[in-house]
C-alpha cells in the first residue's frame, strides 16, 4: 500500500470510528466520494499558472445529474472539511441530497505561513497551488505572484462546476465567519452566471461588514477614518477588483442574498470565539458582537442600501459561533437550500 493509499485508509478508519461514537459528521478527504465523504479535486483557472482545489460530494465521473450546488466557504482556520460537513448535513436534512452538489473550496496558504490558519486533516499546500496569506483571501486580494484575486478564483470555481456538472441551475455561495466576510465582499464583484443559472449568496455571522454608503456620524469618521475604507467601506477600493464603488453597490443591491447569525453569538462567552473577533475601530463601530453587527447591517439595508429587497436576517436559536450548529439548523434551511 503506497503512502497516499495508507493515508486515505487511515482517514477513512478515523472517520468511521468518530461517526460510531458521535453524531458529528466528519468527511474524509480521499479519492472516493459519496455520502459524507468528499473528493478532493483541483483545476487551473483559465490563464493562470496555479491550481485551486475543492472538496466535493460527487465524483464528476459518477452517475447523477444535480441541478443545484451549495458552495461552503471556510473560515479563518481554513476548516474546509468542517464547512463541507455542515453544508452536507444541511442538504441531507432538507431532503435535497439527490439533487444538490456540496462543494467546499480551499484557499491555500504556504506551509511556512499557515501556522495561524491551519485545520487538522486539511491537505497542505503543494507545488503549483495558488497561494494566499491567512487574511488576503478574505479581502479579495490576488494570489501570491498572480493577478488572480480570490473573488476571481470564486468566479472560476463557479465556471468549473457548471462545466463539470452542466445540469446545474442554482448556485448558492455560502460563507461562515471569515468565509462570510469573503462572500459578503465578493457579491458586489462577482461575475454574473450564464442565462438559465441562478446565483444566490448566504452570509452567516461575519466578524465585520462592507458598507457601501457614508452612513457614519462625523465624530465616528473623525475618530476612525477606517470606517469608510476598504474592507469596511468602499474608499481606497483595490483596482484589482475591477469595479467602481457605484458598480459594486448596484450589483450588491440587486443580488439574491440571505443572512444568518447565531442567537448566542452576542457576547465574549465560550463558543463565540470572541478572541478572534475583529476589534478594529471600524468593526467596533458596527457593533460589539457579531449578532449586533448583523442586526445593524440589516437595518442599514432596509433604510439605505436596498429597501425594496426586504432581505431577512435569520437569527438561529441555540447557536453561538459554530458552523456545525448554524448551517444544519432548521432555521437556516430556506437560506441554504431554498424552499
């Protein structure tokens, strides 16, 4: 048995043992996929020299023609397997497993730089991978040595999935925590899908939000000019993102977006991961904790950004800052899976 086969076997045995003693779903990264296990695939975006990888619930060569995909974007620790597991469980509990593909991209970081954003069981970066830093992928920055931003990489992933699974008609991009920051910022810069494909977004419990309008009182701006700058506002917008603030605002206001946050994500108590919450003065201006920041943004949307859309903020009972609690909840089902 070669090293890769031995590692795959070990991970599958570990997964089976954990499933036997816990209700948690822990997918193994291996060559086979189906059920809670995930295939680990890669592709090279057009015009690039590096590869982006993702976990997926179905081998492209296997029978099956899903018409929807749920893309779960990992948080700061790059916990792509945990994000995959939570999304897969949400799909199964909604009874949508037969028609819905589950995908979890992995924004790779060089092994020498990944000490603060590494998750157990997730493959390390290899030669030829597109690489970001622990924080740059969240803000839409280009990969190291490449013009490809993380937002453009997400566009490329959507195109890749539509090519491999041509029956897809609904694409939902969902992020939790730092992944939600990435998704919420990405919305205004995303490429529209081809005709006949619906693109949806789910923003779940980000640590901070992108505001498109100068809503802050003068004394707040004077004390903290960062509230109007990228990535909290649209001033000093990176040219690499390819859109003006007005264009990004229009695209965001018109998009199909759903918001989630845990009802208990509202303190510095255990389970809220308060230590990693953004405490920059610009983030603090948005509210003390993630729940309050989400409520403030929902109010801003209703009053200023998109009053005609009437988007809802779903506050998930019993959940703090935990994707494994928020995504599979009954309260989150309509946002993640529809219906």
